C-alpha cells in the first residue's frame, strides 16, 4: 500500500489538472495507466469476441442443417443424372439387365425373353431410367409383370428434395404415402426408388401432381404421374 500511495496521489493530481505533462511524475502516471488499460482492453475485446461467437451459434446450427439438406439434394440429383447416363445405352448399363419383348398389356404385363431362366419374381421392369413394373411370376416361358397400377405393388421411394415415403396404388391413383406433414413437396418433384433387395436406387417412378390430404393430417399422401413408357429391360440385380 505504501508503494501505491505516490501513484494514487499522482493520478489524483493528473485528474485535477495540477500535474503538468512535462513533469517526470506525469510520464510515470501515463505509463502506469497504459499498463493498466492494455490488459483491460484486451480482456474486453476477448469477451466481445466470445459473446459474438455464442450469439452466432444458433445461426451456425441452422446454416449447418441447410447445408446438409442441400448436400443430400445434390447427391440425389447426381444419382439421377448418373443413372440416366448409364441407362441411356443398355449395351453398357450399370446393372445386369436382360431385354424383354412386351406381348400384351392388360391387368398384367406379359413379356418374353431369350434369357427367361435368369429372371426372378420381384425384379423390376424398366424403360431407360423409368420403373414400369415388378415381375410377378414366370410360367411357360412367359414373364408376368405387375404394373405400377396394381394395388399389390409397394416399395420405398424418395423425392429429389430428399422426402421419403412409400409408393402405393390406392383408389385408382398412383401415390406416394406415409409422408410426414413436416416436409414440403412441390408439384413436378421427381419420385424415385430407394434400394431394396431387388430394386436398385434411383429408378424414376414419376412426378408429384398434387396433395391428396389436408395439411393438418400428420401423415400426407400425394398423387404421382407415372411414366407412360413401355418396359424394355428387366434388371437382374442392383
């Protein structure tokens, strides 16, 4: 305390205007004040930086979620593009396929193939990147295929906006069902397959047409417009 007394007196004299700038005591006081003020300023600056970081955390969290959603969407769109490029020419497909000849389209699609022995129930009938039906059975060298307009056909699907659900055919309407009302679907969003044991990921099922349920319903359904194309190949394995 004894050592601080002259410094305190000098500070008081400086504040009262009685200590002149040219006097040695003035320079000592100024130096002391700078030494005291510098760590206080540094501490205040560090606290402000920490406060800014803390207040930005919620925004960083939402930005991270948005980036994750955008990344998932880009991966989905990239998958669709790769599948389209791979399936444009079935001479170099990304999956093992066999060509088929459609001989009748009714409640069931009937087809033949030179490689019927390789075809099993559950395998998908496709045209380019579009899913057309699912093999039901093979009898007397005839392949019977369930079209997507059969009520027994169902499989997991996803849109290019990363919304997941199940494909069903109900009330004579192709639908994407079991969709959370927390998600949002747009008209013309592409609906494509998620992978199963026999159906590969990325086959196009159709496009969203309209909602079939009220927004307040916790489980949503939407109508899907299917591809009008006729099947040309059966995928043997994903």
